[in-house]
C-alpha cells in the first residue's frame, strides 16, 4: 500500500494528518500544495478534492486501486480503523465521544473561522482579518480548556494522545501565528502541548519541519 499526502506546511488540518500518520508510524509521500499560489484550484487537484482544500490522502492498494480521502477528521478515523494500534480514538464509548467533541470544537468551531477563504472574505468586506481570527481562536480555545478540565490526564483525554491532542497542537500553533495571548487560563493546554511535542510524531509534524516551509514574514 502506498500513501501520498497532499498538504500545505502551515495548514492546521494538514498538520493533524501528519501527526496521525506519525503516531501510526506510516510512511507517506509528501506532496506540497502551495495554497498562496492557488495550486489547489488546478483541475488535477480538484479532481481529487472538489473543495480545493488540503489535506487529501491518496491511497493506492496492493491491487492497484487508488482512492482519495478528504477532510482531516475523516482521514484520521480511516487511519484508526485500518491501523488500530496505537488507537487515536479511545475504546471506551464515553471517552471516545469526549475526544471527538474536543476535536470537533477545533475542527467545526474554530477552523472555519480562521481558514484562508474566510479571512479573505472578511478582508474583502473591509474587516480586520487578524482581529477576526484572534477573537474566534481565543474564545474557542477557552471553551476547549474548560471541557478539558473534565477529561484531561497527561493528555487531553486520559493518559495517551487522542484525536483531541491531534487537533489541539496545530490549533495552538495557529494561535501563536495570530498573536493570540496564551496566558494563565491555558496552562493545562500548554502543558499537554509540551508533552505531545516530546513525541516524535508530533515534533516531526510541526510546520517548520516540512519541506515546503517558508521563513516567517516579519512586518
């Protein structure tokens, strides 16, 4: 089986899938989709991902059949079903629902408000795209921190990384990019992040370590 990940170094959704592949210790080919240049709108890529988003995981089976999966959480659940060890969704139904809830808080509650298309539209309408993103990131992470008080051990849900941690770490990276203040209220989340980044799967997936990474632009 061959795995090809079409992704962008700074995309938090791509970041999640890189972590998941790392936790499962799955080798993959890295294909950079340069979002600022608009490569995601090319016909060849749209044939794989009609939303023209990243990531897309392309899987070629031993029988030569090729499929393309989109949407980071769907990809992560596919990985967990095909390669169940180590699990990124807890076996206990209650814990699994808690992990999914935290992941969706990021995926559905924060991510859509900070993605490139949304911020471009905010700016087009005369708004301050950075202030817009800061508001939703800060309020979303505050809600995440509150929920995590009920579930956290060493990681977001208990004592092992789950899909919740896979979503949290990229979101904290994006928070810093938008200069969101991560103060005392986020101490637990920052401790979990530090613990995650001690693991190779998380450390190797960080944006700055990707082959298409660019030096930060300073104003």
